[in-house]
C-alpha cells in the first residue's frame, strides 16, 4: 500500500512538468484493494485491471522502472511506450492487462477462467473494475456465463460511488451490486474496501473456493477515490462532490488505519515505518531517473506491435 501511495504521489508531483503525456487515473485512497487481493493470489493466478490499475501492477510485484518509463512514453517502458497508464500489462507476474473500455476486461477474465477449466489447470482469474462497470450490459452477461459454467473467476468491484462525475444514485435505482450478483447465481459479499485485512481474508477465501471448483464469487469493496477522476489534482471545485465528503474519507485512509493498528499492537514502530518509506522513495526515485534517461521509441517503431489493416 505504501509503495502504491508513494508511486502515485510521485506521478502527481511530476505530472504538471508535462513530460508524462498519457492520462493518469490515480487509485490514491483505494490502495487496500489491490494490496489485499494480490496478497491472496497464488503465483500463477492471473489478474486483470481497469483504467485505474496502477495498484495492481505494483502489488503484483512488476518492475517499477519499466512502469514509470511507460508513463513517460519511452521505448524501455512495459508497453514499449505505446500503452501509457491505461493499457499496460505485466504478464510475467500474472498482471494480464488493463483497459480504458469500462467493463472491457470483465468478459476477458471470464474467458480466461473458462480456458483454465477446459485445460484442467487449478488457476483462478481475478478481475477488478469500478461501480461504473456495473452500468454495462456485458457485466451481467459475464456474471451469468461464469455462474452457468461454474468458472474459477473472482470479480472485485471497487465501489467508490462515482463514475467520472456521476453519483451512483443518478445512474442506478439501487446501490446493491453484491445483491445483484447473487440473483445471477454468483455468491457475493460487500466489505470495507479500505480495510486491507478484510480485503485479504475475503479474497483469499473466494480464490480458494474458486480454485477448488466452487465457481465464481463477487466482492464489492466500499471505498473512495481521493484525486480527480483523471489527473493529479483534488477536484472539489468542480461541484460534483463536497470537500466535506472527501475529508470524511481522509479519516478512513487505508494506510493510516493499518499503520495505527500495527503500532497499537506493537508490531511496528515509527522508526520501522520511516525506514520503509525511505526504501520505497529511493526505489521510486531510481525508477523516475531510469524513465527520464530512457530513449523515446523511434518513428520506425510506430506501427510495430499494433493491429493494422
Ligand atoms: C464503454 C465505456 N463507456 C464510457 C467510458 C468513459 N468513462 C471512462 S471512465 C468512466 C467511469 C468509470 O467509473 P468506474 O467504473 O466506477 O471507475 P472509477 O473511475 O470510479 O474507478 C467512464 C464512464 C469508457 N471509457 N468506456
Ligand atoms: Mg467508480
């Protein structure tokens, strides 16, 4: 969680310098979900993200250097400078990709789970998406198919109340995503997405169940996005949410909740925390230096690795 937070704060600080050209959707405030879920995965399980997926890449343990280089559009980036923040992947650690198409990776994860089942491999596919993805028809088709075929897939919904600037109450008659999944035959639960231990325990049991043939599961994680929908700033001036609402969620910061618990239980000291912070910041700085000093892709590479007619 600390690494995700520090990486994204570095991105937010660097962004106004205009060297990062791609849009960035920061997951600050929602770090407990990727951290908890990835901790519950087995080495060869796979996970898909959405447009807000930095946390999954980092929590899966993929290289920070080539991630930051990707944001800088460099040839050394994990997408050779062509994927940017929304379409990156790290298949070497089972992070199979992210997508700007809302709900786009949901059916792909279900298809992967179908492949695992047909091949008789004991693997699980996990897909993370926002509450906005549950506005899409494909989400319900995916739930139905996963339940019908009893597939080893776990759906993680980050319900942060908003899809861009639209509150869930102006998009859906009921804020009951977990309940809706059950109607399709997918067992589901709603949890506190800012409590990393709760996320970890729930994901662990859903993944175990899926691996042993129990079929799909949906976890609805209640959480909140701190920064603007896209970009590195606070956006209460836009009028779609209040500063007071944001401040209430600062108090539920997933890192602070976890740190306070560990300090209270005397499992960690302030000195340990500062040491961790220093280590992470050193790694982030090295990644930024690597990105800045890397070369841009050459014009000849423009049409390589992309679909074309
Ligand atoms: C199919 C599709 N429709 C609309 C958009 C425009 N769009 C981009 S992000 C977004 C909202 C996503 O909200 P949510 O899924 O709740 O994720 P969050 O941004 O809150 O993490 C929308 C509507 C899109 N990218 N793809
Ligand atoms: Mg949302």
